[in-house]
């Protein structure tokens, strides 16, 4: 069985069961066969890449059993440099907790395509894991679980490097939103990859202090409604309730006895439970329609209630929120954090608090604050700069 990482043991020696394969014992320890299949891409991608695969590998779940996981793999056209193509991991943002929300089950487009191609053009192989439970019909997705996120990335790097013979062991990670959280998690555990050379992290609007993020976001939504922009308030609120529902599904993935009514009012549980079957945009639409019904029926935005008044003090929820904050201990390689000041999904005061904590534990971190940019714009408007930052990390 693949042994999962322990938060108290960041350095795993070659004698550890976990990374015998990383120390040269072969790849016979997986209970599932690894597999690679061609991932369909458009002409823009085909013109730049040699390999565009969906690769299946084995990783441990949060419940400590071996599961199948999937990642996208891209390598540039041409001959790999001496030592192989250096690897950059792309850690995707929130897509949802349902299996069909996995990036490997959907087309590569938008800002994710633009960023991956920008990195390919600079001579990097791209590895883009789905995360535990996405792309696998038999496993739930432990959303924003720090250990699960780290394992999803590190096992992807390890297993891809074993399968593809033209990759270097130099690597870095860049992630957005949920993926920013995952990128910081991978940075925390990177020493478990014995013999690999981790260069650093770029985290874009990373999820961190979830309870405070929800509080601040709800306050912004209420003020937006008070200022007269009710449609925008509904959009903000629907997004936040969607994340709360996906977090609830993530808790349930780790602790199957968890019930949605520990977080949500009984009348809203049927909506929240759809986190297990809908992707985040569709679930957001359901919440948005529900909020709109309150307003249409003569209520105010602030009249809408979905969450239990004391949900943050529920022992299961409090434990999950407190145990899965990234970067609370010193990270040993540089970190660049990009944040939009107009972000209502991960408000910039939350990221400023995270950076303050990272500085207090002596992590080498730089905050790049982008005025007037939203949660998505901080990626879409900065693709060349983000690629240059990764390139700088890789060449240090």
C-alpha cells in the first residue's frame, strides 16, 4: 500500500515504505496498472506539444487506501535538453467535487490553456493533476484537504517521472485558488520526493483561512446589496455558498459520518448535497436561483439564510478548517503570491494575513498585489508575467 504523508514528517528517507520507488526499487508497488491515453486538444496545443496525455497513477487516499488518480501530461515539441524536460505542475482552481468536474474530463481552454502553453513555450513539461477523487468514479474528493492536495501533486510528479523517460527531476508548482492552496501544500511536503529538486511555488489567490474568507465575503455581499447592486451580491453569495457546500463534501470524503446539516439549514441541505453531483458553476446557479427567489418574493438579500448560525463551532467543521490552512510552517523554497485587490472570492485581506504568517515563520515569500483585478483576472491578465516568474524560479 502507498503510505500517505504525515504532517509531522516532512523529510522521508529512502528506507521509508512511501518512496522506495523514488529511491530506485522499481514501480511494482502499485495495485493498479499505470496507463496513459491521448488527451484531445485543439490545433493551438498540438502545434506546441509532443505529448498530450491523460496518465493514470496510484496514490493513497485520505482514508489511507490505494486509489487511482489522473493527471494531464504535456511535453514540448523537439528534443529534450540534457537531463530531460524540467517539470512545472499546474494546480487547477475549483471545478467542483463531482467526478465529471475533473480537468481531464473536459476540454483544455481559457486561462488554463493559455498558462500551460506559455510554460510549454518556455521549455517546460506540464503536469496537471485532477486531485484525489476527481476523474475517479469510486472516490470522493476531499476538497481543500492539505494532505490530499499535496499527495495528489507529489505522487503525480513521482509517477509521471517514472513513466516518461525524458523528464528532469527539477520541478516547481503554480496554482490558482484551490490550486494555490494545493501548491502551498505540495511545497510544505516537497522533501518527501527524495532525489528531486524542488525550485519553488507560485500561488495565485490561494485559499487559506476559510472561515474568515466566508465571513469577509458575506460582509462584502451584504454591503454590495445595501449599495444597490443586488445581482452582484447574489453572485458573490452564491459563489460562497457553493464553496461551503464543496467544503462540506470534502469533510464527508474524509469522515463519512459527517452530515450536511452540520453546516447547512435543513431546508438548504438538498441544495448543498448537490455538491457531490454538480460542478461548481452549476451548483452556483442553483444557489443563485434560490437567493433570487427570496428577493423576488419581496425579501432583502440579507434575509436569505443557508448556513447554520453556529456551523463554524461544529467540532468536525472547526477541525477541518483549522487543520487545512497552508503555509503555517516555514517553506524551504521561494514563494511568489499573486493577489487581485478586487477579488471577492479570496479577498486580499485574507491573503495579506497568510503572507504575514509566512513572513513570521521566515518563509521567503513575495506578495504581488494587482489593483482592480478580480479572482480570475489575476490569472488571465498576467499570463506572461506568471510564466516569467515560474521561469525565474526554475533557473535560480
